[in-house]
C-alpha cells in the first residue's frame, strides 16, 4: 500500500479514489456484498451464514481472516450501502453510488 491511501475509510465493496477524493464502487466486491444483503433479507440466513458466504466469495477482513458476526452486523446496518452515511448520529444523503436499494436495506 502506498502512502496516502486510506482503505479503511471505504466500506467493503467500495474503493477510495485518491485522485478524485471520492469513493467509488469496487465492482467485484460490491456485487458480493449486494448478494449478501439479498441473502440475509430472505430471513433464512443468520450472521454466521453471511460470514460463510463472504468467505466462499473471497471477502475477508483486512487481516485476511473470516469476517466476524459483529462486523457482519455492522455491514448490514451501515446506511452507506444504500447511498447515505452516518455522521454525528445523523444520517445524510451521500454522493456515492449505492450498492443496495433502500427497500432491501430496510428489509435487512
């Protein structure tokens, strides 16, 4: 990783574009994240199932390990994925491309 890159600022499925100082969709990972939301929204999956699904699709923690249930819960409740963001306990509309619809997010 080069100096000046901050991968931890963008959620899984997004990439920080340092040239434009924006967050862009990581096409491969965002598709897997979207499918994870859809899988969980069907009500027959647990956090453990989503963790397994992500491992099967090569989405791991920054340390290269399985993403734990508390982190899965954080991902599935992060408004960033439907195009908004949380700041100081308020939710604002973002300028980034959503990965899931608000309808799927609300169902999750």
